[in-house]
C-alpha cells in the first residue's frame, strides 16, 4: 500500500510537469504565429503606404502633364492664329478693352462661381457696365463653365446693350444664344436686341431685315410691338 502511494506521488509531479510543458509549448507556438502575423501586417502596411504615395505622385505628374499640354496647345493655337484651348487651366488672361477695368481679374483671381455671383448681383442692381464686364470676363476666362446657359447669355447681352458702349459684346452674346439654343424662350428677344444694336451702330439694312422677318413670323408678339414702334419712329423722321 505504501509503495503504491509513493509511486503515485512520484508520477503526479511528472504528469503535471509534462502538462505544463505542453501548455508552455502551445503558448510559445501561438506567440511565434502572432509575431509572424504582426510582421506580415507591418510589411503589408508599409507596402500599402508606399503604393499610396506612388499613386499620389503619379496623380500629380498626370495633372502637371495636363497643364503643360494645355499651355502648349494655347501657344500652338496662338502661333497659327487659331482659337485658344477651351480648358479652364489653359485659358490665357484676356484684357478687357474698357475705360476702367471693374473686374481686375489679375488682382483678385476670381473663381467662375464668384464671377457669376458678382455679375448677377450687378445685373439685378442695374449696374450694367459692371455686370457686362463680369459676364464677358467669365466667358473669356472660363469658357467651359457649366452654367453658361441661354439665360446667362441673355443677361450678358442685355448688360452689354444697356451699358451703351459694348456693341461687339452684345452681338457676340446674343449670337451664341441664338446659335446654341434656337428653341430658347429668349431666342426672339435676343433677335430683337441684335436688331436694336444694329440700329445703334447705324446698320439700318440689318435692322430693317429683322423688322421684315418679325412682320412675317412673329406678328403677334411683344417683340414685334417694340420693333415696329422703332420702325415707325424711323419712318416719321425720314418723312419729315
């Protein structure tokens, strides 16, 4: 009996020792795996950062090339007397031929959104000279601006006409409107203002041609009433 007890006492520590060693081995194995995974994760993270930096560098290079290409296109077009590039980044500064530059684009570096806000504000306040300069400058500097629609060109044309000086701007803005939006609600009005501009410029034949067109096509419109009144005044003065 004593021998059995003694044998048991000797075996138990051995069993416990073996079990403990197995647990230690398992923990060490897990630690090795975790360490391995962490190393892999760190390596992947580093590679990801490097790839991200490379992508950013390539994006920068692409933008740089686009700008350089745009500038070269403008220079090439200017050398051959062609129209400049339509891209915003490649548009060359355009000096307004005015008595006083109310836009001062070189000083303020207006964004397209800010320019249209200023133009609309001055138009609403009936400051037509300033409005005309902002509308026209916006077209010059940002020809691909998304909000250059028929209403924009109508207000630009009206502003130029009411300024009393910029006949070329008036004809340009209304011509763009009529060419691009022939079904616009502003089409007939644009044609009317073009005729009145021709009359201002002393180009009576062009004015009379538009009067005749309205007489045939748009007899029952407000535009015809305006044109016919101008025409009648001309006739009265001619017959005096």
